[in-house]
């Protein structure tokens, strides 16, 4: 099986994220998490429950101020493209299907 490679370089950064959707059993959820990484086209986070591949999510990414400059949250949508058991839950990878995140920092190739 071919190794899955991210489509965009990831920033290993923790941003506060609000995620709304349905878990793998169809039960609605509304959680607050911190991202484990993020890119222009998506993000990853840890979830205590499984979320089905391809599931649609509504996402709000809180963007921190940069010096005196404030940034509004990113309101977007996404679909689950990765769900891997990890510790006491799952690592969830999401591809943005709505607006993308503008990133103006050096990005890395690490996943």
C-alpha cells in the first residue's frame, strides 16, 4: 500500500478549533480541540471518538493576534480524509472544502 503524503506542507502548530459534525455512529457532536498541525488546505486534530472517512464537518479556526494585529476566525467546512487510532482516541485529518487558511510563515515537509 502506498504511503499517504499530505498535499500541502504542514505547520506543526496548535490553534484552537471548534468542530461540528457527526461521529462514525451518526451521533452529532460539537467539540473544542487544538490542532496538531495545519496547512492552507486542511488540519489535523485529536478526537476521543471515531469520525467516518468522508464525513462533512463545520470548522472554526481561532487565529491568534500577531503583535498588535488581530485576525478574525476562519469559518470553513471540511471532510475527513484520515482517521488513525492514536492513544485514547483518533488522529483526524481534515481537508478544507470551504475557504482555505492563508498562511504567511515558513512551512515544513514534516507530517
